[in-house]
C-alpha cells in the first residue's frame, strides 16, 4: 500500500488559514476581552486623601492610622500608615492633613475604612478622597466619623450600590483586600 501524503509545504499552506481563524477567535473571545479589561482596571493611580482630626481628639497622637478605600468594582487603594514614616505634626487635634495614597485606578470612591492601632484614641472628623485627574470643581468623596475609632478594627462606611445576584455570581475578582 502506497501512502499519498501531501508535501509538507502544501500541508502548511492549507493549515495557515485555519490557524489564522483560530487566532482571531481566541483574540475576540469574551474571556480574552475580560482579561484585557481587568488588566486596564488594575492601572495604578495616586489619590489625595485629606483627613480632618476631631477637636475632641488628643492634642497629638502616636496611634498608627491606616486607610483603605475603593469603588464598587473592587478597585482598591491602601495606605498602611498615615503619615508614611510617622512624621510628627500630622493628625494633630483640629488639623487638616493631606496624604498621597497609591492604589488601583477606580471609578468613584464609594467606601472607605480606617484602622487605628494605639492607646491615644485618635478621632477623625472626616476624610476626603480626591481621585486623580478630577476636575478642579469636582467634589471629593467625603466620609464623616466624629468619634474615636475602635482600636485594631477596620471601621468606616460603604456607600457602594449593592450588586444584583446575577452580577455577584459573575464577579471574578479574587484580589486580596486589606479589609479581609
């Protein structure tokens, strides 16, 4: 029995359109598009965070204060210590301090949590988050507190819209959050 195999160049020529079609299908597949969208959503941004310390707070604090905030799509920013390096003169009674906090670029900050560790009982009055690239007249996201924070616990506000059950089931982001 004699085999009539096509020459290797003829077989390669016939497979090329099939390979190009397969590549196009893979590139246009929704999973690939979601991966690209996810990568774009993970761009890094620097936010400006303004903190007003309550006038009922101690004159100075040695408490370690952390902040975590984000949007409804789980894009988060996290400041492990405000101010970074524990600079003196920050978070004093009745003062407004501004900090830079890096994190994932988001689409409207709708939750913010603070964590205080220490014995001083530092109390914030409010915290404002200014998103990068915001227009001069655009309002920041403001979160009101007004009382001392519990020690060692994330405490704050979540004003994000609730996801429908169908959307919650489709959520695929499993990134770790400092909020647990």
